[in-house]
């Protein structure tokens, strides 16, 4: 896990050096505010995390991702579509859940082999190639090369993420309104990146609705702390 954290941090630094950071104070304040609470809810599920929440200035990119070590990126196109902190928390909780459940880790080795293809003489995989594999594995490449998680992983991330958001004092019902909104966006021809890598369907929404009663006590217990 230590290597994953180091590589996640390096990969995140690479993204920040190549993509435009948002200077929008409202977007940044919102993501920092929600991120801090989600981080508290995650707690020991991500030991040694050095949390960092960054907004990337890409109005047409509807995407978000999380990398090992507590590195979270949110694109401004996604923020434009959400209606509340509760919906942002749904997305961030879901992405962080992929990391805490180590869904990307099992794909990183395979992706590393892809990233290293063509290296003469079969030399050892270098750090840059491994960083590319990390980016691919956790959906941190906006629009190019990101692989969809399996249906099982998506369902697990929805469940864990819902609980993280609820423990952070965000309304679990927002998970349903968010995915309904994204499903509607998927009806058009211009499918957002977030949906290409995170398929939305009636089953996902139905599952979230069935889990809300379980998450509500967590939400109710957390609300006084943040009021």
C-alpha cells in the first residue's frame, strides 16, 4: 500500500502540472468544504492519507477521481451540474470508496504492462509508466483510456460511498437525485466522461434507494456535528 500511496501522489502531481487549476473561489471552497468532511468520515479506512482536493478548470469535462493517499480531483464541468454539497459528497464518496476498497489496485499491474509495452529488452517498469498505470486504473485520465470498473466494483463503491457521505452529514437521498440527473444527461448524444467510465442505470438507482434506510441513521447522527 505504501508504494501505491507514493505513486498516487506522484501521479496527482503530474496531473496538476499538466492541467489548468480552477481559480473559481466558489468551486474551490465547495470542494474543500465537502472534502474535509468526507475525509473525516473515511478516517482509518485510508491510513496515512495526506488529503488533497483540487478543482481542475475544465467546464466541458464531467468527471472526478480519487488516487491512493487521499488525492482527489474534481472537474469544473461536474460542479456545474450538481445542485448541492450533498450531491458533490455523493461523487467524492464514491470515488474515494474505489480507493479504500482497492478496486484500482488490482487493475494497476495489468495497466502497467500495457503502459510499458514496447520498452526495448523488457527492462524494469519505470516510475513514469507506473504512474500512467495508476492514472488509468483510477479513472484519472479525462476522456482517454480510462477503463470502466466492473459492475461489482461500481456497486460496492456506491454502497461504501453512500455511507461515507452520510457519516459526513450529507443527505443520502442526494445519491439518487445525482444519478437520476446523470442518467438523464446520458440520454443525449454528448455523453459526459463521468458516465463513460461510470455507467449509470436503473439498477444502480434502485440499489441506492434500497440502501438509504440503512444510511439514514448515520446521516442523522452526523447532522448535529455540522449544523
